[in-house]
């Protein structure tokens, strides 16, 4: 079976994890702060805070922005459920902004009109969470202008996006947002097995996220609210969680970061190959905005109407090609339907879902496999 995504692990990665196993610290040693510095320097953000997953970090980011009961958070319906769940974990209400069918990203026009109505009704969100689908940046400048106009905070869900760029800025620079979240799950661009990092340029948000991911506890003498009683002393200043990253995970992340440019180059090379092999077909590849460089976490195509997605999906799987679907709209999940969302609420997202298909894309995909995937797909169109 050709998987839809796969990690690339080399001997350096293995050695770096084994070295940590042989060291004094499995958690809270030097690897996590090093990973944070590396991500901050890669993205040109002032601060980076690591945690056990992007899902945990989305929760922490909402907590740090003060999201609580009575607040509203908006995200995209085409995303992994974690982008929406984080709001519910804070006791807030979740709502969605429909996507642009062509980019699969939050539609700035839909956002503008929804904000206008919310302002009139006194139901503005505290935070919006645009998602960079497939690593393709959202139209962040437009979204940031709207957020500023209505006094809304922005968390970028860049789980797919590390190594990408929007205009002159690296994804994660937070030039157009308060916080950006990355995931290091094995199918993403680089992996720490499990892991997530938030970047921000706001020192207070960075400190708060550091507290929330570690029980609300600090030992940092500069952050203590009372006189230091001695070396054993620490303070719990708010109610946090144990969402810490371990040094084992961070060492894998650090080692993988050495190859991030290589990984993204391979992905781009494969995408160009897909583009040329699918060029004269009815299959449309979802592509990034022209003023951005995608990390290309996913290769998503939109099938022509005449093709039944389920039949294509099943046939490709039978042929040993592990195609996938990103994503089933969050508002149609049973849990979200219980909250009152229903079919028809976000028509662009639902239409996109009907025709989207994710083809395999990962650095070790061979050109023979890629050609076989395209041939199989084109055969179905005939
Ligand atoms: C993978 C993913 C997450 C969650 O990441 P984890 O590190 O697995 O918790 C959140 N949002 C999106 C869009 C994702 O793809």
C-alpha cells in the first residue's frame, strides 16, 4: 500500500533520541528549550512554546488569550476537529466561517459579512482560528485587517504549514496574528512523534502559554509574584495542565529540523510532477495563493462532478493507493450536530467535501509510484 503520508527517519534522528535516553533528562532537559529556540529562529517569531501536541497547544493558546465561558471562537469547517474542540475545552461557543471552494481555506468575504452581522447582534467572537489547509496560507493580510477592525484575536492553525511562507514572512512569524500553532505528528512536514509548538511575538502570551502547558507553575525567578523562598520554591499562578513536550520528542524534532528544507523541496518536486501528469485532465489540484509558498503537507485534488468520489476512493484503495479525504466537515460530526449545527450551514465546505480527494505526498514517494497513482486516476476519468 502506498500511504498518503509518511515520516522520513534517518540514523541521525535515531541517534539523537538514543542520546537523550542515555542522558540525565528524559523530560525537562535541554532539548525542549533548544527546539523552541530552533522554531523561533526558523519562523522569525520572538517566542516559541512547545507542548505535547498541536491540539494541546490550541487549547493553551485559547486559554492564554482568555477564552472562557460566554466567549465565541470561529474557525473553518474544513479542518481537523482539534481546531474547534479547543474553544469548547475553554467553555466557549464555537462557530464556523465557510471556506472558499477553490482554496479550501476560510473565505475572507464570508468572514467579513459574518463579522458585520455579529457586530450588529453583539455576538462578535473573541478569537478566530484560520487554518492553512494543506500548508497553503490563508489570505492573512485581509483576515488581519478584519480582525483589527472588529477587535478579534487570531490564532493561525498552521498544523500543516511549517516551512511555508506568506508574502515575505515565514508561516509562524505572527506578522498577521497573535499566535501560530504547528503540529509535529508523523504525517506532518517534520515530526517529533507527538508534539506541537506555538509561536508569538507577545512576551505576555508566551509566558502565559508556558504556564498553562505546565500546571500553571513557574520557577522562573523573574516571573515569581512573591519573594523567592529558596531553590526549591515554585509558584502555581493559574490553573494549567501537564501538556509538556518531553526531551525525547524534542530531540527527534531538533534532528528533523536539519532536513526541513530538503523535505519541502522534495514535496515541491513531487507536486510539479503531479501537476504535469494531471495537466490535461479534469482533475484540479488545490493550489496555494500566488503570494505564498506552501509547505505542501497534502496534495488535494477536486474531482470533476461526473466522478463519484466514493467509487474513486474505493478503486484507488483496491489498487494499493491509500488516498484520503481532508476533511469531513467538522460541523457535520455527530458531536457538533448535537450542538445544533446542521447540513446546509456551510454550503461551500459541504460542496468541497463532496469532491475532494487527497493523493499520496511525502518525501520518499517514488516517481514510479506517482506515475502509477496518476495513471490509475486518469484511467477512471476515461
Ligand atoms: C494534525 C492537526 C491538528 C492536531 O495536531 P496534533 O499535533 O495531532 O494534536 C490540528 N489542526 C490541524 C489542521 C491538523 O491537521
